[in-house]
């Protein structure tokens, strides 16, 4: 287990979330208002983009779309690349984590690959985020091939789970709950800091990336918090997980005391050589409440076996 760190000299955290295609727009609009994250929407319908209430929008006109369709791979997208670079140079120049939400439709995949490539060239961690239903909606070979193409420009990929709900418990989607937890863990000074460099270490282990947030109360708050953080729409196999980032959030009289309990339980479930990095954040919450944010790379999804590279 990694030693405690008393301070952090990491670069300032800048997260960007890009939605490719109109089916990602509702997710982008659901971003919590107080979350300092840049959002970008890229689409093919000018009217839908026009009324979208987010920071940055990019319309792919018929000429650019035709170029994307006719290209065999990212290398054939030079005209599109120059236009995208021109439009987003100020964004990519400061972002150090870029999530690209998309589906596996051919045009969106090529455009997403280009965005991941540009993010990687800007030294950012680039992570494609694909909805599980889209993966399972294709045949296994097609899904595996498409995800393999996206992975050329990313060490990891993320599965977006159930986003079909219209009313969320916190007023925004499960995806944003995960990103909010990640941002809180990496951006805020803490009793035991974790930072962007730690996130990079975990992501660079490769494979499917899972982000979970859980809260526990009462006498079983420790076990309930990490179990809820690991609760997914799908079964999660953790035996091959090689990288884990954990942030324990709680009252000053609780969090550090419970940290060994939480990290110990998670350590028992992952690979014996997994690198586990943990931190502790203090809040003014009730001493009866504990919250856990966990990031893992190398997670296996048995129900998606054959669909993932």
C-alpha cells in the first residue's frame, strides 16, 4: 500500500467532458452547476446544438461529415482534425483529463478516436465512455473491433451504465455523480492527499476503468460505503484489478480511523500485486456518515464477455 502523503504538488486539475452525437446531449446538460468542468457538445443537427445549454458547441456540417464517413481511419481525417484543433485549441491546451462520451456508430467512433488522439497529444489522460446498451446492441466482434480502435489513443475505457432515468436522486445523472466524486477527490486539499498524478498511475494500468461512489451510515458505515461504491448494474470481477485509487470522506473524528478498514477490505478483493493509493478528505458531515470514492482499472464485466477487447 502506498505511503501517506502530506502534500501535493500536482498540476491544477482540469477535466473536460465531450459528448459526440445527439444522444449524449442530455448527459452534458445534467452537469452539476457548481462543478468546475468544461463540457463540449459535437453534433450533426444544428438546431439541436443551438438550444443546448452548455459551454462549447461544434457543428459537424455535411462536408466534414462526408469526410469522416469516407475516411478509413483517423489518419484520413486531416481536414477534420485541423478544424477541430482550431476550434478547441484553448480547451485541449489546459485539460489534463478528457472523457469522450459516444456510441459505437461508425461516424461517431471515428470522430471520438480523433478527439482522443488530440487529447493524448496534448498530454491529457483520454478516456472513451461508451454506454453498455450500445456495446451489447452490436455483435461481439463488431463491438470488440470498435472499442479496440478507440483504445489506440487511450490506456483505459469506461462503461456508462444506466442513464435511462429521467429523475435522478441528486438531480443529475449517475455519470456525473462519478465525475463529481473524482473531481472532489483530486482537486481539493485533504488530510491525506491524492491527486492527478495518482489518477494517471491507476489509469495507466489499462483495461476497463470503473469509478464508484458510496455512502454508509451507522455501525456498518465502513463496509456499506465501499460496498455501495462497488455496486454496479453489472457484476464486477476485481481479481485482475492492478490499480486502485480510494478516497475516504468523513468527519475529522472518523475518516482516518476508518481508512484502514475500508482499504483493507478492498485490498482483499483485487489482485495481490495491485497498486493501491488512498487518501482522506475531511468534511463537516455527521460523525455517523462515511463516504468512499473508488477508481479501479482492469475491471472485468462477465456479462460483457466477448464484447470487450
